[in-house]
């Protein structure tokens, strides 16, 4: 948080008090949501809506001061200048339309951004920005209850605004956010586990380079290598260039992950057979019984219940039984979690068909798992459109 500077005189003291109030507000909704939405570079309309919430329906003077002190002052130079300029333009228009007075600081910053816009890096074709995604722990989350200081996790991500030029792998998609919320909601599933995430990069090595940058931005030790040189180092997160269509089975088996992850990887029909082959190979690697999470056949239900119960053979019961079978499989063998938006039902059905032919069982576990809302401020995020699939290999 921004620290208030204490100066001599009554004026300085009053300014410090105002700053202290702003900092205090920044840790509570909706002020926390406004700051988080700004750092995440949410659409300006979303920020305007949250700003109204902060002011009880209007962007009041106190809201404007908060925007200036806690948001605009945190912007990262030229890279965020176009975003700040667009936001300020809409904020000023909103305030003026309501017949209210616009703070001088907002006018001056907007004028500065307008006069310097010709030199923006984005105007020259550099479309990479840093978005800071704040995962806000709900009060009923077990880790927030145990550690009161654990209120949020801020993840800086270098991403792209240039999806139309084939930069999709460097963009933030709803499924990746949903998968992140799932992992944070169920930390016990991933603790002390080896995880392998499959990415659809369209063959673009710059996507892997961007992934390495993001790992380093989050202070994670990384190793970038190819399939020819996989070095074992448990203290490093490895970025591997391992094309689905040409990855050797021996290289895949050497990875031996406990969990395979994926987000929005089921949208290109041509890639599906290769994707399924990779997943099937990773999931058929024999694991020891150390993967079990407790001493029983079925672990505690990750939806919060102790066990899935079935009574009558209804469609709901069938879904629950499949989920129970997935839970049982997860205690003794590797499993995969894939978050996906079904954009084309034919493509999705094709994935299911190819997966079945490879003896993979795909279970929609979206409704069985309790996933906390870590992104309440992200109004552009349509979490209801994402489905979470649990996948395991059937040895029968």
C-alpha cells in the first residue's frame, strides 16, 4: 500500500490523515475491488461501475481522490499510458455528465497523457503490458481463516493486446482464471505434487519465452529447455518446448507428473488427436501409491462433503457416480484437470470421442467442486461459461 508522508504543519498532518484513510479503504470492498480492477486493467466501463459503487451511486470527490492516490499513481509508465488515458477520459465524461466537479489532478493527468500519446510504445506496435491480477481470498476460505494476513495474492503477468496477430498464447483467457481459482480453492490437491501444464501455443516459441518472463516476474526459479535436454531439478519450474505432434513418448513418460493441467486447449480440431495422445501418455505412467491422499479408498470430497452418495439411478446420480469414480482414480494414478469454454459443440464432442478411443474417461466435475470466487471485481470474467473436466485413464 502507499504510505502517507508525514510532514510539518497542520496541512501536512491533514494530508497524511487523508492518505491513511485512503490506504485503510483500499483493503475493503468496494474500494479494494476498484484498486484490483485498475491493476488488472479491466475494461473502463467495469471501473466506472465499481467507482459508482464506492460513491453510493456517483463518482464523488472522495472516489476521485482514491482513483488518483491509489490507482493512477500506481500506473507503470508508458506501457499503461493508453489504458490510463482511456480510463481517465471515461471517468471525466461520467463526472461532467453528472454536473459534478472533476478533480484538478485527473484533468492534468489526462492532458499530460494526451500530449505524450504520440510517443507511446503501444502506438509503435509493442502490445505487451503488465496486468496485475489480484486473487482476493474470501473470508470463509480455510487459509484466510488460519492466517488473517493472507487476504490477497497479486500475480503480475506480461500479456498481449494483439490477439488478432496470432498472440493468443500471451493473452489471459477465462479458463486460465477459472483453473487458477480451482487450484487456490483446493490447495490440498496440489500440495507436494508434480504438475505438468499443456499449452496450445500455435507453435509460437515467443509464448514460451513470455511464460518464462511471467514466472520470473513472480519470483519463481525457471529453466528453459527443449525435449533434447530435460534436466531433473525439483527446485525449478521448467518451460519445455514439447510440440504435441512430435513429442516422443519416452520424453513424456520421463516427466511422470502427478497432475496434468490445461486451460482452453480444446478448440482446434486438428490438434485434438495430438493433445489426447499427450494426455494419455502422461496419465498411463505408473505411479506409486504415495499419490494417495489418505488411508482410504476415496479421499475427502473436494466439494466439501465427505462422500458422494447415490440412491436412485437418476441423471444426477450417474454424474455423482462418475465423479466418485474419478476421485477413486485420483488416489492411485495421475489425473488431469482441464478448464475449457465449449465454443463449438462439435469440436468438444470430437474431443470426447478421441479421448474415449484412447481409454480416457472425461468427467465434468464443475458442479461437484466448490470453487471460491477470488476475482469478484473482474466483471469482464464470465466464470459461468467455463467447465472443469477431470480426466483419468481407464486400465480396464
